């Protein structure tokens, strides 16, 4: 695992957007996995700017969402598809039919089919080249809450109350409006991506980051599954790095990283 500690959230976004930009320039038909939530927003803003400056085209990219709420009407502004369109893809040249997310609109039986179909779509696209991730206060990635199987695939999950309270800010602070259920890529699905890029900023992420990076591999901290991945990059600002015991080593390793190894 590579830990990149930056001065602040903007520098973290610069590092994350740089990795995505380099991938897409090199492989214009790259397959991206997109996270929603607050953490990747500055990264998306930088990618939009790079597109506007003519440096970056997403015309041949395919993109897959990490997760989707169950039961929100398709046109609900806080559905993750609407969120990613508003915050990112509507501002670049990614054709809308090249953006896919799990379909959380059906009945119970339909949700199972939708989850299987989603897995099949990712496989048919050749797998995800780079999966952008955030981390929840409870250590979740995607919406794989604590105790999620480390081998899980896309499926229905029930959100913890911590996550619902955290996400109430997107629903006018009305926790009752936050859906209880989601479809999420499983931890096994996420681990299949060829590069995992987790971005976390701010003091509220210091504890889960430390547990994920330096704690034991455990289903109680789903993000600790990154320890299993051969190419996982964790980009964090100083505040999110505050509880890492080996922060100085990560800084040292990054500062002396051979050029050929840069992500
Ligand atoms: C979003 C997702 C979640 C978030 C996590 C952190 O698609 O799957 O795992 O990345 O809840 O959310 P923020 O970035 O809002 O703190």
C-alpha cells in the first residue's frame, strides 16, 4: 500500500486527479470506478478543469459507480447517478450511456438481478482500471459496512445509523429521508479493480484511516481490505493522517520514491 500524505485537501485532490489524468491520457478508453460523497469532489473539480483546458477527454472512457441508494426515484437529486452527473460527468465529454450504476429502483427480486447484471457489466467492460474510493467514519468502502464479507460482490446492504446520520447533510439534515438500503459493489468487486485510489481528508477520517492502514485486516474495518491489494494508493491530508503511527516513514518513502514507480 502506498500512503501519500499531503499538506491539505486541495493537494490531496491534485495528487488524485493527477493519477486519473495520467491514466486517461495514456489509456483514453480506461474504465473508471467513481465514488460519490464529499471526499472526491475537489478531485472531480480538477478533472473538469483539465477537460476545459483541453488536456483531457473522457469521450472513450467508461465509468461505473460504486453504489446507489435503493428506493429513491431515478430523478431524485441525491441518487448517486444524479449526484455524479451534477458534480462531474455533465461537465466533461463522457457520453451518458458510458456511465453505469447499480439500478436501485426495483423490487427485492429485481434488486438481486440488478446486482448480478451490474457485476456482468463491469466484467464485460474488461474490469475497472482505477477505482476511486472514500472511507466512511465506520471504515466502510463503497457501502460495505462493518462485517461485510471481504469476498462480497455487488449486493443489497443495510446502512449503519452512523452512515445515515453522516449522509443526512445531503438530505436537508433529515436523517429519516436517507434510505436504509443500498446496492453496493462488494469488497471482492472493489478488490478486482487494477488500481485502488482512496482519498480521505479532514480530522474525522483520522481514526478510520489509521484502522484501515495500520490496523489488522478485518471485516470490521472494510477499508482494511486494501491491505490485500497489490496496487492501493491512499491519498490523505495531514489531518486525516494524524493518527498514523508510521506517518514519517510514509513521507520518507514518498519523498524518495524512484521516478519509474510514480503512480
Ligand atoms: C460513496 C461511497 C462511500 C463514501 C464514504 C465517505 O460512493 O461509497 O463509501 O466514499 O461514505 O463519504 P464522504 O466522502 O462524504 O465523507
